[in-house]
């Protein structure tokens, strides 16, 4: 079964229309544009479209007319419409009362994990961009250098320190995620201390300051599993804005001459480690929870496994 060439959440590119962000009249132009669309977000939850007559799940993109005042407006860019036209899209963040006025049905406000599993490629791209920006603004009301309040500028893509005029930009934290195999082509999976029992995934960790990605792969596997790896190969990347990660997918092999049996969990982040053959995974049934299809971990595992994983169990809501 052919596998997509890019991970989930990385298959659609939105025209971010960066040149429009500095336009002082942008908000007024947006509000007057009959094609303009708003993606409402509340408490890091996205509004989903109401499904009628078997319609496909989608984001609840709405016209700006009549919407309550938002606590944050960010310009996401332009999306393609039928007939070759495009439409501008804004993220707007609402408090509880405003969100209830827009849509009172709680089930239509979805966390990213749930929404990503329902949406098409374009919907996923918009959702990831929106949650990444909303999360960054929520975490940066003050200047990290002097502690003064900051204000939103450049259509939500900059915050400006009111005391020192310093510009702050949305951050992205690089993290490596690694599919490690041994000479028998078994895959190494670990169970994180924060997960429910029986859930296993690839090993991952953040890149440290001044560290090349390839070195981060070797270090993280050594720290979390106690084994040396080599033949490090970059595969693909996927954004994951919970809160601000860019997951950089790699493959690596157990180092030549190393014994797979020496793999040991660090006991802090990783509580259990196991080598799995394809047959092990196929026969595990409900005894093994693996990454879902919306994660780069699941995508990397599917490429190794040769098709959809048989134990794809949704994560708890978060």
C-alpha cells in the first residue's frame, strides 16, 4: 500500500500572504471583504463545521459579519475557493461568553488532537497554524527581557514591547523524533511516564542550543535508551503546536556491534522499552497502543511496518 510522501499536518501549504501583514488597513479591508472567513478558537479549541446530510467534517469557518469582539485577531493567509478564487482567513480568539454566543454546542469546539483526525489536509494546516499562533500569544503577554506589557502588531505575527520597542516573533522549538531499528529490522519503542499503560511510541527529544540535528538524535537515544546509534537519516518534518514544536523525523540504526539487549529506559521520561518485529505488532491486539495516523510517529512507523498500524488508538483528549 503506497504511503503519502509527507507526514500528516504537513501535506497542505497555506498561502500565508506575509506581505499583507504590515498593511495598516488590513483589518478594515478584511471586514469589508465579502469572501473573508474567520476561524474561531476558544480555550485552544477549534470550531468545527456543523455536519448536515453526511457532509464531511471541516473547520467552522464563518463570515466576520456579526461576530462578537475577539481578544485576538491574527491573519492566517489566503485559501483557494472554487472557480480559482481565494479568500482571506483570520484566526479570532474568544472568551467563554463570546464562544457560547457563536456556538453553544460544546461538541463543536474540538481540541487539536480530535480535530486533526477529522479534517482534510487544508483543514489540518489551518488548524495547526491557528493553534500555534493562539498558544504563542497566550504565553507572551509580557516582554521576556524587561517584563513590560507587549502589544499585537503585524496582523498577529509580532508582539511589540511597549517599554523598549523590541519586536517578539512566534517561536518554534525543534525536536527530533527517531525510528530506531536493529540488524533484524526490529523497531525500538518506548512508553513515556506521562502516558497511559500499554501506549508505546518512537523516542523523541528537543534539540539543545548549539546542537546539530544529527547529534541531537544520537544524544537523545543514548539518554533515553542507553544505546548508541549510527546511520542517522533525516526523513521529513511536521509541526506540532502543543505548545510550539517542529517535529523533525529521522531514522537511525543500532550502532554496528552493539547488542540490542543493552537498551534500558532512563526511568524518568521513559519507563519501558521494547524491540518490536512486525509480527509482534500484528499480533499484539489491544495489548499495544501505537501512535495515531495524525502524528509523524505514526507515519514513520507505518512506513516501516508497510501499511496502516493495526493498533492505532486515539490519545486521551488534550
